[in-house]
């Protein structure tokens, strides 16, 4: 079922792309409204066949919208059920999303859209092959052989980009993924052996597996130029390598970005990172800055 559905979608994208560009830019606004309605069905409809049907139409509608000349500048900010990330150098953006199936597993969809000088569409569809990859930690693949994920961060690393992604996996286990994207002149490649530390020397991506009820922190620390993450461990040593039993153990590790590599630093001290919203909070050391209650002084 998964292979047939994904293959049909990929064929649909290819045909639409070959048919040329949409001339009327104003149509993209109408198409966005359709995407919002379809997205609501994709995530809220109880019937799995109806969710998949809505997703099939969503893919076709998104491709039609992207075919609008200069669509790269259109934010699609109303389509909030899809992750849309621009690269820091503004060379491309990635659309990624998921569909949950009734058995608790997930299907992933996405595409990479390049920022072209003439405004014409150039993209690399992402085709989820999760269930066909025997050793994803060691795989280097084209975009058509994707280890699906919903991405939430892009980090530049030399001529490549590090992607951080969330990956719902089974009814009992969730994953988070660190992988490397390379954009070529005619293709996109995912996976690269840049990890140093522990037994990860052969890895082309890092996959962290943990209990679905747990929450794992994995994000980029811009001040220290490192990817900070919860260290995962089983609740009991008896459950070693039974990843459904894993969760954060209150310690933290990091991948330090160094000369085009990611170097593991274990057991790091971690303080709250500075945030742009910090100034909205009261500093107990500066009572003169505290908001007044509005009551008369006593």
C-alpha cells in the first residue's frame, strides 16, 4: 500500500512539472485556500482512506501552486500543517509533512524547491522509502529514496546543510533525525559520513529512537555552534536496545560543528539559552522594572 501510494504521487508530481508553468500568479492565492482545506482533512478526518485521498489532491494542488512563476517568494504561511523551511542562504526551501495511518505508523511527503533566477519552477520531490531502507544510518540516497521526516531546522555546514527532523514511527516509538543535504546542479543527495564520536564513524545520518510518550530536545545552539540534545537511555538496564523504553535521562550531549564535521561532545553542562522573549519576563534583581499593579500605594 505504501509503495503504490508513494509511486503514484511521484508520477503525478513529475507529470505536472513536465506540463509547464502556471501563467496566472493570482491563482496561487486560490490554490492556497484549497491547500488549507485539504490539510485540515489530512490531519482531522477519522477515515484513513479519506485522509489519503485528501493528501493525494494536496500534492497535486501544491505542485500547481509552485508552478506559478516566482512562486518561491510566496510564503504559503496559511498552510501551517506543513513545515516550510528556507535555507539560511535562501537558495532553496523544503516542504515536508506527514500522514498518520490507523495502525500508528506514518507516511512522509515533501519537496525541495530551488530559488531560480528566472522564477521558473525547479524542484526535487522527496519520496518516502522508510520501509524499504534496511540500514538508514549508513545510506546515502537521492531525493527519490528519502528517509522521510518532517524538518524543523536547517543549519549550513560548508557546502552542505544539516537537517533536523521529527519522525513519528510506530504506535510505541518516535524518532528524531540528523542528516546532511547536498544540493547539486541537477539533483539532491541526502546522507554523508561526517559524524565523529563514539561508534558513529560510519554513520551517514543519526537516528534517535525513544518512547512515543517521551519528548526529546534536539536543536541548534547558535551561540556555541552546536546541536544540543537530550541523552537517551532505557528506564532500566534490562531494556537496553529496546528503544520503546528509552527516554531523556536528564543529561545532555552535543554535536559540535567543526570544519565541515560534526564532533560529539558528551555530558555537556546546559543552561537556558538566551531568547528574544527574555525581556518580557520580570528580573527579580530589578524590581523597578516590574509592572505596576494599578492599585494605590499602601
